[in-house]
């Protein structure tokens, strides 16, 4: 028992990190070193320079993704919080039905929706509008967000709200002064999960955005891949991978507790 | 202090207390914006596909929708590429999810034992899951590159010939499974760990005292109590794996010779490359129906297990 755990932990470490470490070392190698040099030579920062000085610079994609992520998170929460709160007041059967639909929507592989959403974007002139992406992204993250938030709200004792009602606080005041502060932990874990979804989303960004200075991170990466099947600039690409992963690494390090509690709460209540 | 002034000082004069029914209609209003957006994003596309799948809408018709009866659906039934992709997607989903559940359960059981560094382990579990799929898909392409990737470099060093992992159909789909398992197993483990933590420890202690072996405890206590979690994980993962798109598009673009093409990629190609929107809609609905059947299957199996458990 005592010996098994360290072995499994070491295995997990290797399994999770080896591909990432390989990317990291690739990002510092010259093209010559990548096709069979020794470990003592061929180290360079050139790949990072290429990626950051390209046109558009890699920073641009990160900024784009961050902008869309922030807008998506804001929009999703501002719709999901009232919805989760409203859900609590519904009759049991209606509530149960809505929750089931939300679970179905959360499980649904959303890639199936891309064509109709693309048509919508064309009709409304939302193609190549970076922030317009926040609208489908919010719609797609709403099921999970509402499920998590309503689970958080359900955990709040009824008495607090009844007391507030008797004190004459109206709906908005109750939401704003009582429910939101108590909900802060759930709120933050939901926000992070929504942000992660938006940061990583691919098929919709792929079909909505074609101008290269508006690409988000995943689409920019894939565009490098599509440039040529035989001569992908792996060094430069690895540098992009490392840069693109850093914000996520930071996010996961800072908020791992919130992410885990969000995910597990979703599993428990779902 | 007299009664009247006492009550006047209180903020809860009856006219200020919201009536319950008014609160109820207000709460419906709170739900409305979210429901509206959900309808646009989830319901509208499916309705639109239903309509589109009974129309010819492609470059041939000048991108104008013309009703064509059930022609798209008849074509779908006899479209070898659709059924081949369906089998390939099922194979990918079946093997990936199977491995993820088994490995994820093992990992969760290992992590469940108390020990140092739980926070660090969680971060490591989350990292592969949090990275964009497209990013690591390219990473895997480099790792399995022929002949310069590390795997082939190792093979060459051992005096073995390098392998075209991504140019041979029999190995390419396995690489895609590996990439999916790498990304998702730790995530599955995390969800199952939440399930494990919900099992009261005194039950396990009681079984231990009765002399049950670890294997018996797992079979008779842990697994039965985990069934709801396993079922949910399975449902979620099967649905996501059946819709695999990002990974396949970037890793192999469906190749070699279409041997890794998934249904979602086929639907995408129909719309974006062949510009045949009517047929693309049929492919997507066909995929949706397949998914409904599979989900129902997962739920039935889960219920079966659960009932069996309640009987014994």
C-alpha cells in the first residue's frame, strides 16, 4: 500500500509531463538540432523570436483569446446567475425537467451546432467580429454554468432568504446583497471553467474568424499545422505551444482548488 | 415602549413584503434571457438541420435551398463513407472511453489513499485537460514524426527501423486514442475521486474488520457505490468522443486515406469543403440519432447495474 502510491504518482508525473517537457525542449532547439543533433549544441531562442515577431505577433492571438474569454465569462455569468436563482423558485416538476434538459445540453457534443451557428453569424454580420464569439460561447457554456450555480444556491439555507424577504428586500436586493456574496466560491469556479472553455474552443472560432489578426489561440495553432503537412516548423510551433500554455498553467496553479470543486460539484449534483 | 411604535419601527410592514406569486412570475422572468440564448444555440440549429436535411442546398443549386424530398436521407443510408466514419468514430470512442474509465478508476483509487502532495497531483491531473486540444494535437504530431520525432529516434537508437506511425492506418488511429486518453484520463480520475470521497469510510472499515480482501471491498462496496459516477462519466465521455473533431482535424485531418475520419469531420467537410449544406445537415442529424441511441444504451446499462445492486 505504502509503496504503491509513490510508484503510481511517479508514473502519473511522467505520463502527464513527458509530452509537455518534450515540447519545452523542442522549443529551444535549432532546426538542425531537431533532425539529429546532440544535446550539447543547437540551443537557441530563435524560435521564440520567430513566433513573437511574426505578423501578426503571437501576443495578438493571446490577447484575442483573453478578450473573448473575458467577454464570454462576463456574459455567461450575468445570464446564468439570475437563471440559477430563478430556477430555485420553480415548481419541483418544472425544475426537474429544466435540470434534465440542462444536463443533456451540457453533455451534447456542440461541434454539431457549428453550421447553423455559422449561418446565423453570416446573416447578422458577426463573421470576423472577435467579440461576437462571446455570444455562442456563452450559450454553449450556459448549461454547465447554470447547473453549477443552482447547485451552489441549493446549498444556501432557505432561512436566510426568507428573513431577507421579510425584511422587505426586493428580488434584486436579495440577489445582490445576500445570494451573490454567499455564492462567491461557486461563482469563481464557474467563471474559471467558462473561461477555459472559451480559451480552448475551436470549431466555432475556425468557421467564424478568417482574418489572421483576429484568430484566437487554438485556431492560430491549427493554421500553422495546416500550412504544410510535411514541413511544419516544429521548433517555432513548440515555442508557440509553450507560450500558449503558460497562461493556462498559471490559471490551473492559482485556481486548482476552485476548478476541482467546480467539476466535482457538477458531477455530484448532475 | 408601546406596541404601535414598536411595529412602526420595523421595516416589515405587510405591504412591503413581496407576495409569493409575484415572486414566482418574477423568477420566470429571471430565467427568460438564459432560456432564450439556449434556444438559439441548441434548439434552433437542430430545427434548422431538420429543415435543411430535406433540401438540396449546395454549389449545384447555387446555394439556394430547394426541397428534394428525402434524397439526402436516402443518400446517407447508402453512403459508404458515412458508415465507415461511423464505425471509425465508434471504434475511437469505445476504445478511448474504455481505457479512460479503467485507467481513471485505477488512478482515482491510488489518489484516494491519503498521502502528501495531493495539491500538486491535482495540478498535474488538470494540466493536460486544460490545454487546448489543437495545441497538443500538433505536439503529438511532432512526437510521432517519422523519422525525427523522439519515439522514432529511440527506435533508431535501439537499431530498429523507424515507423510511419501517422502514415499507417493501423497505427494512426491508435495515436489519436493515445492523445485522447492522455488528455482525459486524469480528468475522469478527478471526477471518480469525488465519488470515492463521498463513500463513508466507516463502511469500508467495517468490511475490513470482517476480513474482506481489498479486491472484495472494491467489488462489493466501492464499485456499486460508484455506479452513478461511472455512469455519468461514461455518458459524458461517450458523447464527447463521438463528436471528436479538434483532435482529428489537426492530428491527421482524417488521414491516412480517410482511416481516422470522424463523423463530425465528415459533416464539417461536407459543409465547408464540398459546400453541400443540405447533405451536411443530414450527416449531423444522422450522427445525432446515433448519439441518442448510444446515450440511451449507456443509461439502460447503468440502471441495470444499479437495480442488480439494489436486489443483492
